[in-house]
C-alpha cells in the first residue's frame, strides 16, 4: 500500500490535483445519477411550458437551532482548551419558506414544538408570518395543508396564467386535499427527485446558507446580552432581524438558486455538470491506466453496499435496576407446554452436522435442540 510520501510525490507530479476538505454526503445522495436527473428534467420541461418566472414557486422547510456555533477568542498562547461561556441547547424551530423564481419571498410559516400556541409566541415577528405547533416540531400533513391554505393560496390567487408549485417528496408534503386544490387553481403540483435537493432545490442551493449565517450572528449577539436558551417568545424577534438583514441580497440569491438548479432558465446542464465525471477525457496510455483504476475505486466507494439485516432476537424480561449477567439469560422452562406444542417441538431442525455448534448462552448443541426453545443462537447455528 502506498505511504504518505508516495502520495505527496504523486500530487507534486500531477498539479491538476489539489488537497481539499470533502463534504460528507449520504450514500443515497451519492447514488443520484444523470439518468435520474434527465428523467426529472424531461418532465420538468413539459411542466414549465408557458409559465412565467413569477408563477414558479419552490417551497422547503428548514430548522433554526439554538446554537450560534463556535467563534474565535483571544487566549494565552499554549492554551489547549479555551472555553466560551454561552448557553446553548439542541432545541430547534422549523420554518417553512416559499419563493418564486423572480425573487419574491412569501412570509415564513413558523412551527413550534408544542401542543398549544400562546400570544407572546407570535408577537413582533416578520410581517405576514403565520404560526403553528406540532408535537414533533416538524412539518406534518395537517400543518402543511394549513400553510398551503393560509399563505400559498392567497398568493396564487393574485397570479395570472398557469402556475407551478414544487418541493421535496416528503410524505407530509403530499396531501390529497392540497393536490385537489391545486387543480382548481390551475397549479401544477410537482416533486423533486428523491435525495437530490442539494442539487435541484433552489432554496437549498443558494438561499438557506446566507440565511443561517445571519441567524447565527443575531443569535450570538442575543446570547451575549442574555442568559439561558432562546425562548419561543424571543424567536419571532430574531427571525424578523434575520430576514431584514438578508432582504437586500435575498432576491439575487433566490434567482441564482433557480438558475443553479436548472429551473429558470430551464437548463439541465447546470445540474448535470455538478455530478462527478466518471468518464475523463482520453489521455496517453500510461496515465489512462492508473486513471481507470482510480475511477473504478471511487465508483466502488460511492456505490451503496448490500443492505445489512439486524436480528436482535427476542426481548428478555429484565427487572429494572437489577444487574444482569450471562447466566441470567439462560432459558427457564415454564412447564406450560401443551401436548401438541411438546410433540411439535420434538422435531429436529434442518441443520447438518458440519454446521453444528454450541449456543453462546446455554452451551447446548444446535442439532440436539428442540424447535421452540427460547435461547440465543450463535451466528453459525442461525445460518
């Protein structure tokens, strides 16, 4: 296996390569290929025919965490673990945004993790914003329908001609009532390809990143002046400041997002060119040989591995608070077997002597055990 010195010399010999940090993505996102995206754009081109940019709307929800992130501090040289006193938590609040391809942003729809809604939670927020609650704190189908009827429909009613509304393919975003209402309003309701929002979602591509950066700045300022975590009563105020801060650049960012997502103007190459190129141009014979090997290795790394099955076995009845050892997991004969159960359990399992093994718990041989015995099998026996 080549060592670190070989890698350094290799990079020196090939200046076309550079050493950079990589962004972690899930295998499901890495599996998005040109075939999936081409099929999506074939349908998209048909749906966007005759639709102006002001009538093409993308929606998506995101969460705002109660953590402004790390910041640099001035400390004595040699300090290994500088600390910054700041109250943070893992709490987050979901907000649904929608924007048109001409840069217009609909008012936000804020979802609190709660059962009831209180008056102070909706005061001093963004103009026209709507508020709701859910037990999970995330979008649910009933909440999605309320967002559509309270914010989206009034905006769509003011638009002339055909309209397009599209977002990710979450199950909570696919409502029969919403789709039926879209048909009445001459709205073409569409979904993005699965696991491709980092490429095809305009709000994800160019709008949310500067919005979150502004949120963290205002949240950090608030925590410097206040103790504790941000409350639901303070959230609308900070959201208002955040949206005002990015207001000037929002229109440009949204238009850039629709362009980078290949939607307005409709250009699939804007997305396809961001996929890894597994067919490099032809070069000399020597370079081509190691290039093919390297590309094959990268393709194998991106491929989804075979699904792993996990068998936890039966749950043991353990007294809470009591320590447990292996001997406690040995089976207890209940003595309540019926004659029919006993006769059926006398049958020998289909297992050859070559695969015989002792159980890791009771030590009995698998070939001598009875069907229905309640003990943990080792992997060889189970096979």
